[in-house]
């Protein structure tokens, strides 16, 4: 009794077939690894770009009251609402956003940018005055003792500063879309040598 058919010969085990199969497997594996590496590089580049833009925007908004510093040697951001508006303008300019808060160049940011949190920390003596602006521009004020106030990213507040956090959409390699968040704290300190 024959189990094979004339039109469909049994597979051959000639030399070279194993090498071809192994070669194709390693080629597919290498392609997957390359795609994963490219995806990671896109996320890292976006993170670094946003971190720099947030630091610059925070610094642009953290303008201290020079008259108060001259009188009391206390660094204080006198008008948190004005600082928040300066921050919004700086973010829009630093990230090249249009009026709908979307990036004009879709390289690292593909969706609208949302300001999730903007907080001003004014350190006055042993107290920290905290003014926060939320996603819908709602304002909350509170006061905490110096040494117990902590920013949302877990850093202890030791001097006057600004914390901000934004969210944005990033489209990676092969069309993978991810919602990302980035937060940054910037301290304002006086130069003790002068």
C-alpha cells in the first residue's frame, strides 16, 4: 500500500533546507528587534524634547517679585495667575503649537497638548503657599509646612518653584499611538555668593 500520491511528492530533506529555515527565522527575529528599537527611540526622543520644553516654560513663568526680594530677601512669585498665563504662552511657543494646541510638525507630538497641572510653590519662612491650576483652569490654594510639602512627582519642596505636568499623544513606529505624560519641577534659588 502506497500512502504518497504522484502529484504530491514527500518533502525532501536535501541539504540547505534547514539553513534556509533558520536564516528566515533569524531575519524575522532581527526585523522585530529593529522595530522595537525604533519604537523605543521615538519614545526617548519625545521624552527628552518635552522635558526640555517643560523646563524652559517653567523657567519663563517663574518670575520672582524683585521688590519683595530687595526688602525681605524672600523669593516669591507674586502673581501665580500671571505666571500661569506666561507658562501657557511659553509652552505654546516652545512646542510650536497652533491655536488648537496641536503641534504643527507631527514628528514627536501627534495630538493635542493638555496642561494637566500647573503649581506655584512660594516658600515664605517655614510655610509653603501652594497655588494650583487644573486642567479646566480651576484654581486651588493651600498652605503647608516647609518640609512636608511635596510636588506631584515626589520631590520635597525646599525653595520657591514651579511644577507643571502635560499630556500629549505620540504616534510611534508602525502607527502605535500612546498617551504620554510629562511633569517637571523647577526651583528658584538665590545665588548665595553675591
